[in-house]
């Protein structure tokens, strides 16, 4: 397990060999690392609660998957940003959140999360669940799967963690990643076995299809309404544009006629805040 222990313990009469001393040092290092991680996780949890309030009226997509599946790379491709990409356990500890498209309404937020691993030490299980809280807040999950790994075992591990968190009922889009490392025949087999999945690579393959799948998912869940806004309440226009997509606007003599599309929760929010100035009818 420890390559740096390739030397024998001391013989008879020697109290502690070099290997035994090294094991104790490794244990101390692990304890210090766990302590630092727990402190970092507490900070992240405080920030998550603040961010949760800001995400309430946005469309929330969270990337999940086994460690080193390529979640951060997919995140960068979808958001044109630069989230940390590193082939290292727990490289992504907090759940970085980015806008998928600046001008989309309602806004679509993507959150990257810590990679799952099998048999996570019990000291870290409860702590890491707090960093994965964005999963429970998600409207949609992107399950990123490394096709070059023991993917079936990794899928099972990810599904087990989601079930333990009570997040197994959240809709999922599966993204089979790193197909550029497979032969054409292997890719064809994956596609045949997973007809509803998206296939992606570091070469940007699949990025537009992922965007389209996300957009299509939310479009099916949106509602469209027509409202009439009095000019005396035109201050509400900025809030309307923030929480919905304005498909049509017509400035009439008695007020503004608008056709809006958004999630039911966002439309209910607008009803509560601008009700005195609105006459509404479904289109």
C-alpha cells in the first residue's frame, strides 16, 4: 500500500522499525488532512446556505459522478469558464456554480461537486454530504461517466450515494465521457446500450447536445401566461425579466401586454409580487 515502506521493520531488540514509524507519520498526516477538510466543509456549508437563497428562482443543474470522471472539464465546456481540473482525489471540494448562458431566462445554473468514491471512510461520509447539498437542491442532475474506467461499478456507487441522500428521485441525464479514448466499435456499443445518453469528450464532442438536452428538459416543465401590466407599475418590469422569458411585449394605450414563459414557481412568485397591477390569462 505504501511504496515508501519498502524496507523491513527492525529485528529482535529493536523497538520500532522505519516502516512502523512511517505508518505513524502517515496516520498523523491523514488526521491533519481530515481536520482541515472538516473545517473547509463547514465554511462551504455556510456559503451554500447563502447561495441557496440566490438560486431559488433559477434552474439548477448539478454535475455528479465518480471521482476523475471529467465533471469539471464538462462544466468548463458548458459555461466557457475555468473551473479547477485536476486528476486528484477531492480536487473539487466545494460545489462551484456557474451560469450556463448569460442571457437565458430563467437563468440556468450549473454546479460542480466533489467526485464520489467507493467505500468512503466513515469519518468523511457525513461531512461530505454537506458539500453535496447542491445535489438535493437540483432540478436536474448530469451524471458524468468515465467510459475508460470500471464504469458499471462507478455508476452503481454514484446511484447508491444519491439514494442515501434522498436524491434518487431527481431526473438524470447520463453523459458518457472520454469517448475520444475508445475505438469506433466501442463507441457504437455504448450508444446501442444507452440510446438516451449523451456522449462527450475533451474534444468538445457532445457539448451542444448536452445544452440542448438541458434546455429541452426545462422547456417541457415551463408554463406560458399573458399578463397586462399597468404603466403605473412598470417598475416591476425588471423583476419580470429576471424571473421569466418575455416572448412578446406590446405597449398599448392602457398598459403593457406581455407573454411570459417560466417555471410554475417563478410565475407564482410574480403573481404574489405584482398581483395588484396585473390581469392574467393563460395563452
